[in-house]
């Protein structure tokens, strides 16, 4: 496989997820997992893309993960109420980094129809451990 431009890949995923949320296909989406350097590289353009779709977002550092496994992401939602529901699930001690299952409803996942998430492909492409 040829080398992929990581910045373009991340912004492309954020654009696609923003379109899904803005179009009503999903209530909430997570950007691909980001290192802190990745977040800094895309944050301005990512926030602009999300806001141009009329959406709300928050930056999550996932500080509940061990430091050597930590990654960040941008949570994308159509409404503040959806972000609050996400935060409430997180406050119960659940983390999408460990399991997406507690978040299926807010992420608009149908377990009967799901195969796997885009996060699986992203991890295989960009988050391989040395």
C-alpha cells in the first residue's frame, strides 16, 4: 500500500463523520484516534469543518487511559444535549477507547447491522505499536 497522508486522512474522516451527523445518520461521532501532535496538526481545520456543518464538538484527551496508551479525539455532535449524554456515560466510568458498546445508542450504532467501525481500520493503518 502506498503511503497515506495522515493529515488528509484525518480531515477526510472528520468531514465524512460531520456529514453523517449533519445529515441525521448519526447523533454523535468520534474523530479517529489522535496523538497529541496529530490533534495539534489538525485542530484548527477540523473545528472549522465541524462548525461549517452547524455542529458542536469537544476535544477529549482521554486522561483516564494509561499515558503510554493515551490518544485524543474530537467528539462531534449535532446538539449540545447529545454531548451531555456522551459526558454522562463517560462520568459513569465508561470509555469508548475500551468499548464502544455503552455508547452504541448515542453513536447511532445498530449492533445487528454493524460489522466493525472505522476506528478499527484507522488503528491498523496508523496506530501500530513498534
